[in-house]
């Protein structure tokens, strides 16, 4: 993975690096899961922006969600299974069922509304003065 944000989140334990061989175990654990599909473009501006949004969402919902970034080599083979049409995409999964696919880069309000739909109001970091995915 070439995105500094993704590398930092993996190294710090905020997200898991998930390959096809461990994906089902990752998804089988209880609770909401977010899968980040980067494709071959792990260093693109769009991937960076989605990774930053995910980082903030993980702060907002600390303990309520577990996230993983799909290994670049396994990413294309998993697109059909997870209804990924473009990368980057964020896929929300609960109990093995796909709840929603968020393709491409979205406005912060879209990410926030989607996560609130499944998890309610954030308990953690509020991010009220967020800048749109530019950190």
C-alpha cells in the first residue's frame, strides 16, 4: 500500500490489512465492518481522500466498527462479490451481508449520514469543523 494514511492506519492498528485468505474470518466477527477497496491506485488522491474520511469515521465510532483495507493483489477478484464497480470504494458489511457500497470519493455529509444510518450518532470525536478529506 502506497498511501501514507493507509500505511499509518495499518501500522497503528486502526485498520487491518485483509487478504482473500483471511477476509471471511475478518467479516465473521460480530459488529459492523468497513472494507476499503483501493485497487491498484493506492497512491491516488481519491484513495487518500477516502482513507482520510475512514480514519475520521473510525474516531467518531471508536469501538463500534472495525475496518480493513483489501490487499491490492486480491482486490479485483473480490469486486463482484462485494459489488465494487470503481475504486476506491468503501463497503459496509454486517453479519456477512453487504449493507452498502460507497463508490469513489463522497462529501463528508454522505459518509456521515451513511454511518449514522447504521450506527446512530457518533459517540467519539465529533469533527464538527472538519475539512473535506484534505488532511
